[in-house]
C-alpha cells in the first residue's frame, strides 16, 4: 500500500472512505474546527448512530462549532450515541482524522474565500512515524480539553452561517464595501448583519464584538 496519497476533491476521497463508515469496529478520531471538515462527515455520523450502540469515536472541536444552534443539536445527538466529544481553545487545523490509529487524513483548501471556494485537497498517510507523532499531539490536546457537556450548559450566542461569515470579514479589518462584495451581498445587507452581530454578542462596538468573538473561538476559519 502506498503510504502517502493525495486526493483532490470530495468525491474521490469519499469513495475511498465510505466503506469504512459501514463498520462499527472502526475507531475514528477527529480534530476539527466544524462539523463539515470532510464530505459526508455528518452522514457518516448519522449512519453510525442509526446502527445503534456505542460509536467508537473521539472528536475534538474548536468552540466555533457551538455557534450554530443546529450544530449544537447534532453534537448532543452524537454524544448521546456514545461519541466522546471535547472542546479546546487551542487553535486547530481545518481538519485531521485518524482511522484505527493507523491512517491519518489531513484536510486543506485551495482557497480561503467563501465566495470562491474550490475543491479541497486531502493528504492520506499511513507512514507510522508521521501518524504516531500526530496522534501523540492529539492525545495531549485531548487531555487538556473540556467535555462537551460543560460547554453546552453555557449561554452561547445564536449565529447562523451567513452571519458567521460576516463576523470573519469584520474581524479581518476590511472595509464594509469590500466585505460585502466578497461575500456576494449588498452593502445594506452586510451592515444589517453587522448590527445583528453586535446584538448577538452583546457588544457596544465592532471592536468589542471582535474581541468577544475571538474569546469564543468564533472567528477561527
């Protein structure tokens, strides 16, 4: 077996991974910023949950995953079905996966612009030294992270996906005109979204909103 492979595009990777989601014996370890780090991530979780029983999986997320109420509901369901989930304030990569501690998948993107998102690139490695070293870093981060239940008991602001994109644009320091154009919305809509953010984050200014969002991990993309 080739120890390092690169896949460009979600369909190619998913074709290789789908058979693994059909077995309850496969242990999945996931380090990610959000729930959509790789194609079919949510579907794979639901398939495992529908089969019943405990799911052999550990997932480590950024606090940003808690910004959307619908995502919090998904996380609760995952935890109810045996997945162990923790939250860490440590900056995380877009996505790293381990399969049975033998295979590592790194997720990257060809572009950081939401309006011009291109196909993602995935690097799959079965090289023991690389996998073992990365897995050790995961274990260290896991041990210092906080269980999901502690975060779900907190009062998190309700921020939908479009507003979250506005938040990241706001935090980047670009002008309103530039941000609105890059996000494909009118200047009026952009400014309305900014106003909604100030209310959601209980902030008196854009600067204060940026600080609060940073503390919650909502601006990490």
